[in-house]
C-alpha cells in the first residue's frame, strides 16, 4: 500500500492532503520546514515505511521508519502543530490555518481502520511525502 502526502509549506506550518489511490483520505498538519532541525521542523520529503505503534498517550498510531537524522517521527493526533508536534505528522479532518486543523482523533481513527488491517497481513505500507504539484 502506498499513501501520498502532498504538502503545502507556510511560514507557521505545513499543511497536506493524504491520498490513497488518488482519493483524499484526510488532511495533515506539520511544523514548518526548517532544514530538518530536530523538534522544530517537518521531516524531509521522501518515501517512508509506516509501522503500527501503541502508547498510552496516543493510543493506536504509526511510526515512520528510517527518517534521515531523526527518530520517533510519529503519525498521531494533534490539532496545532506549533503547540503539540515536535516533528511528527498529525492527520486532521479539516484544516483551519497554517499547521492547524480540527477533529484529529477522528482522522487518525480513519487511518488506523484503513492501514492496520494491511499491516496485520504483513503488507508493507509506505508514505510518500512530496511538495504539492501546482
């Protein structure tokens, strides 16, 4: 399975559209691009393997594997990138500003329902992050 994340970069955050087979699944929010600096920047564009993860704090969510010069980059619920994210990606149901959105837990639940069954069948799931095509 391959998911595409098409980003739009802004000074106060990065917004995206997460697509599966060309169909929008949800929107995303991230920190602004600051040369991949730890905890203050979104991660570089590229292809990353997703694996499922569970913690008390986030419940079911995902971790991105082999992110250059970064560790524990997650796909987890959050509604304000600058206040709640340290380099991770948050799915949101609706965008409400630069790096801001609403109903993140609903969007994450949708992704878990879509992706976990593939991972449980030992399928590889990739997230391809790219600049939104104009």
